[in-house]
């Protein structure tokens, strides 16, 4: 019987993803759907192009689509509307797309790697850790260039994740999805309170208010120039790791039986997640739930093959943040609602639904 099992393992390597199609990180029996994934990718790209033009067109200043087109392809620095589009709205929309893709892919990798349907950089202390480190930088190193600031954001994200996993591991019975989320919520509250205390003591509340609220309005080209190489490298790394994440989502023992070096894969996935989450927080601040909502929606649409889940999550995550930013400008014009608050209106009920579902299954 052992020999037979070994033979099955050896012969199952070519059809690993077919085996994966009957299991998900939350044990939902959904098969991989390449056709649906292709439709999501192409349809998402079309919707993304529409969202980009809408986001550039909408704002306090009423600018027509014709002027938007001219500002992008026939830029004239002497025209005020062209300057608004080039210096304010274009970096804002591209920043939103990069942030949405980063948070969504980070959440997808975390859920697949840990088999925890509640995994999300916002829920597991990564965002709060990055925000806390940014508060320290504003307090003790004012005027720090963004190139250095983003590195400290990575460090804060790593510290937040390490503390959450450490606290969760100390609990009796080890880590579980519920314990991990509780530890993340507790640590996030603590780090957020410390960040606010630092802001009050050092009188830098205005400097970090943007990061508390969560928004892309202040994004500038110089920030995107620093962020883009990190995010691009991390997304390429995520796609390269997608097959291994699919195997991990089946369980660590199965992944080992299929020849995966699970510890090495987990370490690489962790680095990718920290880069994506740290980069996004350094730009947009405390925006949560993108990495929780999008991977779940993507798995429902395309199945369990992370070679499809990761790129589709990137597209859908970018769409969510871009259209949330559009909505934030339309709720109470000319004032803007924080993007983080708008996404939380969707994310909190979604989180409660998933948590209740997990409790029933346990």
C-alpha cells in the first residue's frame, strides 16, 4: 500500500493543479476555470482602462474627456487643466491601481500559504506595523526621503507580522485562523494607539493624518518612481511562486510529497508579502480588507489555481481601489471621504460573514 501511494505521488506531479482544483484554502469544492480566468483578465483590463479615464476626469475641477486626452497625449504645461491631470490625477490613479494590486496579491498569497481564509495584511498587523514605523520616522527623522521611508515601512511590516505570529503561536493549541486574527486585531490596535500617541506628543498629527485615513489623493510621481520597481519585482515574484502556492494550499504534507521545499517557498512568499504590503502602506496608509475581499471573490470566479488567482487578484484589487476612490469623491463633493473608510463599509460585513462561516465549519 505504501508503494502504491508512492507511485501515485510520483505520477501525480504533472496533474498537481488538477488535484488542486478540488480544494481551496477554505475547503470550498471549486474547480479551476481557465476560461473564466481569461474573461476576468481581459474584462478586468477593459474595466481598468475605463476606471482610469473616469478617475482622471472626475474631481473638484470639471475637466472634459477631450481635455483629458489632450493632457495625456499632447501635454501643454501652460494649460492649468493639463497640469492638474499630469501632476495630481495621473499619479493618484496609478498609485491607486498599484496599491490595490499590491494588497490583493499579498492577501491571496497569505491565504494560500497559510490556508487561512481570514489572512489579510490589514488583519494580521502588517499594515499597522508599517504605519507605526512611519510614525516613528516622522517623529524622529523629519524630512526623510521617500526612498528611505519605504524601507522603514518594509521593516515595520516585518515586525508587525513577526509579533502577530509570535503571539498567536504562544496560545494553547497553536495557531488557528481565529487566534491569528485575534492576535492581529490586538496588535493592530496597540500599534495604532502608539502611533497616535507619538503623533500627539511630537505634534505631527497633520503629517500622518493622511496615513490614518487611507487615501491616494497625495500620491506624487516621485513616490511612484520609488515604489514601482519594488511592486513590479514583488508581483513578478508572486507569479513565479504561484504554482508552489497552489501546492501549499493543499496542505504542507502534500506539498512536500510533491517535491516542494516548503520552508523555502514560505520564506520567499513572506518576503513578497512584506514588500507588497509595505509599499502600499507607505503610499496609501491604513487601507484594510482589500486583501481579504479580492482573493475570496477571485477564487469563486476562477477556481483554485494560483497561476490564475494571483494575476486576476491584481486586476480586481486595482479595480476596487480605483472605483472606491471615485466613489470617495462622489459621496460629498467637493469634499472627499477617505478611501479606507469606504472599503471598510464593504470589508467589515464580508469579514463577519467569512468568520461566521469558519466557525460553523470548525
